[in-house]
C-alpha cells in the first residue's frame, strides 16, 4: 500500500501530557489540542515528503528511507535521524521520541509517538 495522499486528524490520545513532555508551551498546547491537522504525504519510491498543517503552523520534512535526514520535531528543533520502513510502517527516533506511522488500511494512518511512558496516538483518515 502507498502512503501518498492527504489525511485529516480524526482522533488523538494523550495530546496534552505528550506535548508538555516534549516542552511545548502551555499556550500552544491549548491552541493546538482541538485543531484537526492535515497531513499530506508524497511518496516516490524511497523518497518521502511529509507536510503537516495545524492551523497556521506548517511542518515539512523530506527524507529517503534508510538515509540520514534533518527532520524538524514538534517543537521546531532540527534533528538528524534515519527513517526506516518495515512493511506498512515508517519508524524513526527523534531524540528520545520513538515515532511509528502505520498505514492501517488504504484510508487510515495511525501515528504513535512514545516518550518514556507517555504514548501519544493520532489517527487520521484519507480525505
């Protein structure tokens, strides 16, 4: 299955505790908690471009599977990391955050980010 497409956030679990743990200021957490972000994924072979738009904030990361890339984290920090693909999952560790994006079926992606014992899960549907 291909990841390519646009997806809108449908539900999320543990948003506030996770965002506090990664150091996002409370005002941004409050602003962002009810926004339905749009994720656009462009996939060409092993090359990916992921654009996440949340309100007026746009986060763009480009990477090639298995190669080091500079990726921007949720709090705006740039981190060098290698994204791996395992079947229908994309996995990367950004500092202490382990991120797994899984294409559950043709229309649903689930992104799970783990920091210590906090698990933040986002479910998005293709639009």
